[in-house]
């Protein structure tokens, strides 16, 4: 549902088409009704930032007042869920044993970048973005490809994610982003 809401909001230029879109309205209502604490298992490390991005974008485009508070809570959960090394793990796990990887991290970075670009005020947002940029850079191998985890071999698919994260995190001109490109 979050992906569908994002697609409708990003790919419809006419505000009247957006405002009269019943699929969009139903999607937003569904997402608004989800209890925030329900997002807690491994796969939810992907769905939570997608859900968050959808509500941030809906708030920014449609100016639905109650979405600002909900989006802020959702972004705060992402900030609190950041691992000490700057990335994110499945289930927002913490510590050295947590499965922190660039794939999960990328979706959470996208949500933080959306929050920043649309002006949400969230404690720790800027610091979380800064830490995440350092994590992403550490995932790059000597050839310029980005790896699934720090110290792993790079992959073309994750290189796209690594470079994209650096671009949306204001590190698009960094040597790491250029080397990835």
C-alpha cells in the first residue's frame, strides 16, 4: 500500500487528479489506521520506511494536518532504530550481532531524506543522516562497488543503492559517489 501511495503521488502532476483519486484516499486511510508499534519484525525493516515515506509524501503534497504528527512519529522510530555503526538492521536490531546491511539501510535513508526535504522536525534527524552517510561509505569496496555489508564484495545492484543514498544525503559529489558511478 505504501508503494502504491508513493507511486500515485509521484506520478500524477495534476492536483485535482490526486485529490479525487479514490485509490489514493483509501491507501492513505489504510496507512493512517495502522498502529505504529505493529511495525517490528525483520521484514518490517523494509515496510516501515516505505510506509513512512508514503505518509511523508502524502502530508507534503496534500497538506493533511494529522499526517504531520504521524509521519514525525514514524521518522522518530527510524532515528531511534539506527544502529551504532550508522546503518539499520532487520527488526531495527542493535549491537554488533544485529544484521545491519545496505539494503535495509537504503530504505531508511530514503525516509530520512524525505523527512528532511519536506521540513519535518524530528529530534536527531540531521545526526542520523550524517551517521548513515558514513555507514554507506564504509560499504564500498576498493573497486568502487557497494557491498551488502561492510567488508563484503560489492554488487552492481547495491552500488545503485549506495550512490543513491549518498546523493540524497548530500554526499553526491563525494569521492565515494563518483567512484560508484
